[in-house]
């Protein structure tokens, strides 16, 4: 994951941190994992 973040940063992104879309994607994945893991 860190390698991908560094690679995307090299592609011309000069923004620091994550974009809103990236944060939403991470939150969605975490929510899915939590929904699967919690009932068990």
C-alpha cells in the first residue's frame, strides 16, 4: 500500500494526505470488513 501511495505521488500529485475519494473508499472497505467480522 505504501508503495502504491508513493508511486501515485510520483505521478504529479502535489497534494498532501488523501483525497476525499480515497478516504471514502477506505471507509467503505473498512465498513464491509467490520460488517463481515462483527457478527461472528
